[in-house]
């Protein structure tokens, strides 16, 4: 996952501070030296890393920190605040035109995910009640227009194209069409190159001059680290971009681009691509990202993911079943289907405070959900609805049918039994109990028995892992 290596190294640096009752200036400077090295290894720009640690050191050696009862925690708090500031401080949103349509110009190098993220952004805006139109302005790359049509159809957004016509003309005609058909947002998918060249920039500058876009968003691949920052710097100098979309933040990226791009270009990261699906895009929150880097989790994004990607009615129905103690294997199967929509388990769990550290060096195999579902599918309809009727012969048949062990079958049956007991205890507090209200906070996840699934067993409340 993104920032995993950086988070580990920062955690080790702060651990040394926590082991000391009082901190001296020397302790702080030694810790900041480790932090600087961690940032450089994460491919953060050298000047950015140096300025960052200097700011933290200056604040951390102050009297308030040194005389604090918890100086190590104060240092972590300062680092959290400075990381947030480094990545922009506040959320940066799209500036919509007072008179529609709002024109968003997408640019970037080939392979950065520009066309896919054009559709992702369109789908996100459509969910917000906007009516976007995509314009195919990349007339050079083979199949670029076809690709935009495919992703546009998946996103449920119309695509305007004029074949191999002049991109400037395509952009202007797309805006005219948007006005005629009531589209309030036009997103221009412009051409990319394998590298920055004069012809590419001239074309982009011409489009900018003719259509005067409200937003110029640069799509950069976070996996390329400092190269991505250099690309952002070049595009900004020539086009004066308004923001950045950082892709592949779900991958094994060191994080240098996310931590450097705002400081180097002065332009904020507005969105982050977190997966391959068209729903895998989120508003970039500097404060939440800082919390993730420091292993503090990101519950707000987790809740938003659950609300956006899960079926609200189904989640409410499941919550009602849980509270009335009617939750069975059919419901458990459906709940896993809901969770799978949110992406890889490790990504979900890394957003939970305190869990990230427990995942260090742990391989969480998402197939284990499939294995549990295979056990459930090997049950008869009666067994799924009435877990209490299980006997040894039924368990042996289920294990054989699912290709799993009897121990795993027993563990799953025991867990749903424990879950039902927990639900009975929770309902004793009455309909309006605090526990019931709290459980609704994360639709589809409340009360799900994940500990020990697949026969491997992890920390309490966590999924199985190897």
C-alpha cells in the first residue's frame, strides 16, 4: 500500500522518542535526521524534506514541547500538522463556473491513467448531480477515442468526438454541444506523449487559449516518484495548472510525489486514484493522508467509502436483522459481497486507527473471503437459514463440498453463533441504545465476524491473514 515503507520508518523514529521520559534538543534532532532519511527514501524532493524537518525541529525544541508531560506525542502532533500543511493544508475542490458549462481540461503523459481518470472524475461528478460531457481531444494515440467511449459508457456519461479533427476545434464544438444539450460540465481528454515535447505543449496552450478552461488538472502516476513531480513542474510552468490528480495511490508507491508536488509546484492535489475501477477515485484530504502516513488511520474516508459503494437499503436491512437476532449465513454471504465492493481488505483495514501497525509484514489474502463464501454456498438453504441444525455429518459434507477443512467450517459456525449472542446482548439496551446507533455508522460492516476466518485467525476484529 501507499506510504507503507515511510510509515514504518517514521513509526520507528517516534518509538525511540516515546521510550524517553523527557526530550532534549539532541533527541529531537536525531529523530528528525531519521525522518529526513525516511522522506528521502520515499523519493521526496531533497529541498522539501530538508525544509520539512527544519520546520518540525524548530517547533519541537520549543519550551511548550520540552516541558510537556507527553513530549513525544507533542512531536508526533507537530509532524502531523506539518505533513498536512506540506500536502496543501485544506481540501482543494473544483471551481465550478458561475455560468455553465464548467470546462475541465485533463492533461498528462501517456500511461499516467489520464483517459481512465477522465471517466472516473465524470462519474464522481454525475453522482453529485452534475451532467458531464466527455470530449475526445486525443486524436493521435491509437484507439484513444475508442477507449474514452468505452469508459464513458461504463460511467454512464456521453462522449463527444469528431474523429481526427483539430483538437482545438473539437474542444470548442464540445462546449457548444454541452450548452445545447444542458451539460453543465465538459471534461476535455487531451493528448499525451511519452515525454514532454514542444508540439504537445503548443497544442495544449492553444486549447487553453481558445476555450479558457475553469480547471486544468494534471494526471500524474504516483509510482514514478520524483519523475512525477518533475513532470508536474514542467506542465505547471507552461500551462499554469490548477490542480493534480495523483493515480495509483493503492499501489506500492513510496509517496514522494504526494509529499512533494504541492511544495514544488504550488498546486494542490485535488483527487487521488485508488484502484482500477471507475469508482476508485476520492477527494484528496491532506489531513487524512497525514494520519494514514503516521499510522493513525482514516476512519472518515472508510465511512465515506462504505456509504458510496455499499447498498444503503441492504445495509439497513442487515442492521435490522442483526438487532432482531435473525442474522444467518445468507446475510453473512451478502455482507461479504458488500465489503468486496470497497476494495482489498488490507486497504480497508489500513484506514482503521491502530490497525495499520498490526499489518506490518502481514500478507492478507483476499481469497479468504471467497473461501468463507464457498463454505456458505456448500450449505443447503435450510442450513444457511438455521445454523443451529449443524451436526457432524452436515459439517463433513460442507467441508468436502467447499474444499475447506472441517476446522474452518466449525470456526465459521462458532463465529456466527458468537455474533448472534452478541446481538442478543446489544438488544437488551432497547431500540434506541447507543450501541445500535453506533453500529449504523459504517453500513455493511457493523458486527461482521471477521476474526479467524479462513482458518488463519488475526487480531481481534481483523480478517484472517497468513
